[in-house]
């Protein structure tokens, strides 16, 4: 799963790299502890590939109200996005990229306690989660929202959690943003992580990240020596 992440690099460069239409007047505030229901930076697959803010936690257009939607829609399982009512139409028609510098996961210890980990690219470059988006409207009310697609953990993540977010390389990310409606099977075929084993790393960080009110650069600083960093590839089996 992915329940917390950070995005603090100015988005203009990665957005242009992914072919987005960029309005540099769009407000941006660095965030080190983004949680569900908060606004996030994303690129939608409209004709302009717009860089926009979306609410994290998808509210389908057919919902009676946002309050009726469970919080669990902040993640969408790859195994069911093509068939589940909430995600089926967005998989065909409303795909997006959600921009990030890294994300958090909690590793359970033998004593039952949990250690938060910051997972990120070694080169410090931002990246894109594969996501879905939708727009809910009732009268004058409108809410644009999104979800992050997750898949089964590979060897790198398995000791930490059974799930992980789908991160796309630039080429697949641009394909994911095609504005045309596509068959769900074709959409799923795009969700093929392809990062090398050497591109990613993780390290333990402060438990302060567990409180969403904490949001500052110290949250991603290592808590222990680098040699304890987990090895392996997050995005390649």
C-alpha cells in the first residue's frame, strides 16, 4: 500500500519531462508527509496533460456524496482496477500520474513495534505513481480526486509490506497519459515497472511521520547508519 508520501521538488521540471501542460502560476508548497484526503500534485490524461491538484482518495462520479466513500480509495489494487465499479471507468478513460519524491512504509519488528522507512530514488529525482482520477459533481459542488495503484510487493519490499505502489518510468508514464479511452487489458499492460535494482533505496526515519501534523524536512533524515539500508529493487522482480 501507499498511505504516506512526500513531494517537495518544484513540479515544473518533471511535469515538462512527462509531456504535461504546465502553468507555473499553479500554487505549490513542499510537502513531506502527505496523507489521504489532502491535495496532491498530479498530471491528468486530458488533451493538455494538465498539471493539477487533486484530492487523494478517489470519489467516483456516481457517489451520492464524498462522505459516502470509504477512505480506502486512496489506493487501488492492480488486480481489480479493470473490474471494480469504482475504478473500471477511470482505468479506461481517466488515468493520471501522481508526482512524488519518495514514500513511507512501516516495517514491523519481532517485538511488534514498527519502524517507518523512507523509500526513494538514489539520485534524488522525483518520479510518478500510476494513478486514476475522477470528478464528482452535484449542482455547484465539484471535487476532482485520485487514487494510487498498488501491486504485490517484490523482494525489495516484501519484508516491509505485502503491497507497493506502481511507479512508472518516463516512457510508460507518457503512455499512461494517453487521452483516448483504452481497453482495460491494454491499460494493465502499461503497468509494468522497469526500474533497475540500483536505482532505489530506503532508510529508517523518525516515528514523527506517523502524525500528519508533522510536515518538515527532518522527517526524511536517516535515523540509523546507512549500512542498515535494505537492498534490492523496488520496481523490478
